C-alpha cells in the first residue's frame, strides 16, 4: 500500500474520510496552476520529460524518414510501397502529437528544435538508395523504437501510469510497423530475385 492509500485507509477507519476528500480538494485548488501534475504524481518529472522529449525526437525523425521514402518510392513507380510509407509517416506524426501533448500536461515544453534532433532521437535518419534499402532502414528504425520504448515503459512503471499507457499504445503501433516492413522486405526481395533470373 502506498502512502496515500494508507492515509486514506487510516482516515476511513477514524470515520474521517471526508476530511481526506477536503484535503484533496484543497490541494487541487492550491496547486491549480500545475495542471495535470498533482501531489500524487510519483514520477521524477525531469527525467520523465527528458525521456518523453527523446521519444518525441524519435517520432519526428521517423516522420521525416518515411516522408523522404514516400516521395522517393513514388519516383521509382512503387506506388503500393509509397502509400505504405505515407501511412506510416502520418501515424508517426500522430505519435509525436500525443507525446507533445503529454509533455505539456506535465508542465514541460516539447522540443521541436531541428538542432540536435538526431542526437535526441533513438532512431536514425538513413535515406537508402533502392526500395529494398529504404524498407530495410525503416525496419531497423522500427526495431530500435520497439526496444527503446519498451525500456521507457519499464522505467515509467507505476510512477506515471498515464505516460506509460500512452507509450504502450505507441509501442503496439511500432510493432505493427516493424511487421509491415518485414513483410514488405520479404515480398519486394522475392520480386527482385525473380526479376534477376
Ligand atoms: Fe511512432
Ligand atoms: Fe513506427
């Protein structure tokens, strides 16, 4: 049992649960300017914000890479693959928005600065020459995201369940993305081998 739950249980025993609610309300009013961050927030806010800003940079780099791949694939008449890249770009943008939103909820500032973005990002920006190279780079980037987000989720644990749930949702999507890229790699790889024969 954590401290607050223990205090509530003790208060309930004494028949003074109401005062506890009063106390909650008083604290909520007193710290109203802190937004979603209440006294109950157990996370190390500074670290959580840094980690979330790294995830934000990861997503933004993924948006750029998928966009580049979308336009390049279109240029080499691979419409289906180009469409898949575009879809992923849009989903990574959605993730970036979710993360930025959460950073603001935690009274932080989302870092959208292009300067240092690649250093903050866990995944890389690699262009790739051929369609196969592009897909391979995307698969690698997705696998990096899956690993680093799993680590972030473990770190958040019970300290920030809201951020953790968001990251779990995003992680599930990255796993789908990785699977999509793996399937594409296999089909395009086969097609190219057949053409070589
Ligand atoms: Fe993403
Ligand atoms: Fe992804």
